[in-house]
């Protein structure tokens, strides 16, 4: 487990990587990570290139916090972490192609097998709700049920992970899939893999520890060695 200092540093690095990768712009987007009896979350309206570990806000699940004012979206960070013990980090960004689809309230179907990295047979789009509200948090929780990512209507995307690095990895994957889907739609509605095939894909990914992101790069090879042995 990372110390608080290391986790704060990792969060700052991840936020800067969000913008460097092109999945986020300016001060939009936010990030949280479970720590101790509460969680850490990015502050409101502070450019990532000026952020330092001390700027990360420590929050309790009752909404109390220390230090800077937390992100306006702290409610869905709190509620997701409280409802999902399998999740350690929540990343929200306004990536261009995912947001393009979200503006049409369009989910991403299983047009490509990699949709399974988000945990199911599609990537849902939650209904629109005003930013920073409990209504948005409730919509996000419903959109994420049984999933690791969702779109937010006329807003952006949320990606979850077992670490801030893995949440970033998934957010980039969701944006890539969104871009592919937008491009595929230019040729007409693409064919969609049926639930039976997606079930096989999901099982194959679980069996091979596929989709772990940067921290799990050796997992697939380890699984192959176990099978060979």
C-alpha cells in the first residue's frame, strides 16, 4: 500500500498525465483515491501544472474535508468509493470522443471486443444531471452498476480502477473506443457482438488477467506460464 505522501504524488502525476494524453483539458476533470477511513480528491479550480501533493484534499465519507476546497464533483467520488469496495480510484475527464457520444446520450455497444475492459457488454451513458449535484452522483452510480466505466450525459466519462494508474489506463481505453465508434458510425451502424460472445470475451479476459493496465504488464505472461506448467 502506498503511503499518503506517495499516493498524493501519484495523484498529481496522474492528473498531469490526463492532460498530456489529451483526454482532459485545463482544470476540468478530477481524481480521487481511497485512503485510510476516507479518501483523497483533487481540489477545485487548480491547474494541474501548478498542483503539488499538499494541494490534494483529504475528505471523510461524511463530506468533511481538510485544506483546499474539494472538486465540485466530490459527491460522486465519495458515493462510488462508498458503494464499490472493489474500487480504489475514480477518474473523471472530458475526453473529446467520449464526450461527443455523451452529448447524444449514446452508449457504446459491443461493436469491438475491447468494450469488455469496462466490465460488461457495453459502456452505458448515464442521464444528464447538473454538475456537482447528488442527482449526478445517483446517475453515475446507476451507470456504473456492474461496470468499471460509463459516460455521463452531456458531460464526460468516469473510469474506475484498483489504483490511480489503472483508472487512467481505462479512461484512455474508453476514449480510444469512443473514437473508434464515432469513426465506425460514419460508415453506418457497425455490427455488434452478441452477449454470448461478449461472455466468452469477459471470461477470457478474467482468465488471462487481461486489461490490468500498466501495473499488471507481467500478469498475462505469468498466466501463460501457469497454464504451460
